[in-house]
C-alpha cells in the first residue's frame, strides 16, 4: 500500500509540476460522487472532505490525494471507502494521462 501511495504521490507531483503545460483543465476529476457518498459526514470527516473537494476543483491532485488518505483514516463506511478509492483511481488515471501527454514515463 505504501508503494502504491508513493508511486501515486510521485505521479501527482509530476502532474502538478507540469500542470501549466498543454491543454487547460479538460478531464478534471469530478468530486460529486465523493460528495454524494459523504452526504452526512461526521465532524472528523467534514474537514478532510472539504479539503479534498476544494483540491479536486482546483486540479491540485497531490493535495486531493493527501486529503483523501486522511479521509480514509476517519472511519468511513464501506460505501464511503469505495468512493474514496474510486476518486483516487480517477486521480491516478488523470495523472497518468497528463504525464503521458508530457512524455513522462510512469512506473
């Protein structure tokens, strides 16, 4: 799990580093499924959810992933955990797409 997270964070950092290049914002990761899964978050979950959604909307996938990891540690339900994992997977895909457009080889 740590290896996957480390690979993802490296890819996310690369995306952030090159985010000023190429097309602008097309294919951004949608936060709505995550918000729907956390329709009634606990107080502990709310701050992490807000951070993740704000970062996703800004296209800051590194911060979004970090907030999602904290959210995953805040005792989510199984449906909420699936929404977190799905969102992280969409971030990974978006990061890989951006890296590919920049000619960066992903691990």
